[in-house]
C-alpha cells in the first residue's frame, strides 16, 4: 500500500475520532501517534489532510450539503461523511492530485470501511464535486464553452409558409 493511501486511511480514522469526540487535531495526532505502529510519511500526509479538512470544515460541509440531496450532514454514516470530507478537500485544495485518483482512492477506502451503499453514495457525491472543482480535468469546461457558443448562435429566421 502506498504512502498516500495509508495516509488517507490514517486521516479517515483521525477524522472519525474527532467527529465522535470533541478532540482537536493535535490531541488526535498525539493519541494516534502513541498507539499506532505508524508509517511516518503516511502520518505526516494524514496530518496535512486532517489539518486541511479541519481548517475548511464549514466550506467542505456546505459543498456536501449541496451535493447530497435529501441528506443532512449529521445523518450520514460517520465513515462516509469523513471520507467525503477528505475527498472534497483534496478536490478543492490539492489540485496536484488528479481527480480520478482522488475518487478512486476514496472508493477503495470506502469499500474497506463502509458498505455497498456507502460506496455508491461517496462515488456520486465526489463525481459531482469533481465536475464543479475540476472542470478542466473532467472536460466540462470545454463542453460548457461549446454549449454557450451554440446558445449564442443567431436563430434562423422562420421560413415563410
């Protein structure tokens, strides 16, 4: 398993702990570091992710609320909610990571920690978020431009009957 994958799994576990307690990131980092036989590089990547999610939590949750129609954040499964937070954070702020990798990694992790419904839920929301936050990568920017040009084309005058 790669360093980033392991780091994402560590980050998910840390966010899960923070979600169920009132611990701040530094408290979770210290506790996690004390009980785990950690891959150091993965741990540092996890810290970067957790700090990022924590620092942008309101913004990330607003995105989740927008894309998770008919779902309130607090009603989502804890694993799914926190994995979505990680994925949305990466899509929004870690542009150096291609969006297919963000989605694929999230799906591999959700398969391990959640269920089939969670997999579909996470996939749908991250796919929608990728289209908004990575339009150049998803090809939507080009399609949106073509649609705009087509809609700006002059209408042909009606033919006389």
